[in-house]
């Protein structure tokens, strides 16, 4: 069943944008690839006429988008390179690059970590969701770093129990705007769906799930700080939401961030702040450490992931200026 038609009016500030970019910004619930396919199928009109994806929209124009019916999803094997940190017959620890989606969804039907896992390990009998076989916990698309994957049903159940019991340790590294009032602290606040922006999460008064995030400042660069973060719970977008709620959003975060803050940085630091924003092509958040107990052998396992090149470049710029 197709989604309902969307009627939009182009604002003055949006004039001159390509039609595909305009729709991607105004309709974030649809993937860019789906929007482009729908443009080719002439399912988008501007002032009553179908237009190509490169068409430049004008202020005041009426854009009508009639999304096509989404195709049925199925996870199929795909030969996608993976960095496997550790593996045996029961589980694997993967170092996920930024940009890789963890499992198929309406906006990303393939090209995901799950597709790569099915190619490497074959059919995975782990978990009830056929689109998320083996997935114990997730990372956002633009968050890099470590996650554990179960290769059989028993391992999947036991690893999920470790998550629920808060016995699985997950350490992140993040660059946040501003200076925290304390060098270390605990952030709380129930997290649930944003009451108005349904694609986002938020700290909510009712209907959310308890969330606890611990941070520690590792390096202070005046207008931003390099932090170590420990998750006590694992809610969707937890670090990004808690950091934004605390007034110190993750640098480069396109949803919860505020990279315009670079304009308000002291004159002595403004050029460096602008450079950091340009270098930050994604939210600067990295799952650097993972600790767990092997569900079968009982061995305590600990893994670390080196900083990816983009994060290392930002830190090098900040440290070099210091």
C-alpha cells in the first residue's frame, strides 16, 4: 500500500534547490533512492507538471509527491566487506564503518550489515525478526565502531539477557559542543518518540523508557570537549539525545546537533571551529569499546576499536591548534 500524497509549498529560503534534494529534506521518512526512483516514474509534480530530479524549485511553487508503494523487504546475502574483530562458532564482533546501516528497513532495503553477515555466515537462525538475524544491539548509520552479532539462537538470547541485565559494557567516544559544567557526570531522562517530529527521539515526560548515560571529559578544547561515554541502558539515539538535552550536542549531528554554534565561538577560535564543522561529515561518535561474557564458554571478552580516519583528523586539528 502506497503512502499518502504529500503537498508542499516551496519557501523563499528553499528556492533554487534541486527537486530531489528538496524532497529529501522535506520528506526524511523516504530514502533518497526511493525519491529519485519516484521522480523517474513521474510521481512528483511541480505546479501540476512532472519535473526531473535536477529541476530547480522556485519560491511559492506547489510540489505534490505521490510516493510509490514500498516493496516487500527481505534480507538477502550480499558481498559487502566487513572488518571482523573476533569470531568463533557462536558470535562475531564487527567494527562497523560510518555509513553502513545495520539492518534492512523501509529506507534501506539492502546494502546493510545484515546482508553482509548472510553472505559471510549463511542462514542465521538467531532472533525472531527475519530482517535482523543475529543482531543483538544496533549502531546508528553514521556511528562507527563495535557491535556483537549472534550466530545461533541460544547465543542471541543470552547476549540479549546480558544487555537487559546491564552486564555488557559499551564505551563510546564523542566530541560535544561547549564545556560541561562538571568534568564527569550522569545524564538521565526517559527517552521516547518525539511528540511532534516522529522521526526523532526525545527526553519525554510520559511514555518513554528509562535511560542512563555516563560521561567523562578526556580533553577540553574550550569550545568543544572530547568525551568518553558509558551506556548503562541502550535506547535509540540515547547519547545523541542526552547530550543535546544537556546543552552539549554531538558535533556533526544532523538531527540533534547545532553546528551553527561555531558562529558564536570566540573570535580567536572561530576559524578552528569552522574547520571542525567542515571536517565533521557525520556525528562524531564512535563505539570504541565492548565488553561481554561469552555466552557458551563463560570467558570475559574485551575489544577496542581504533579511531577512524575522520575522527582522528578532527582531533589532530584540535590538538595541533592547542
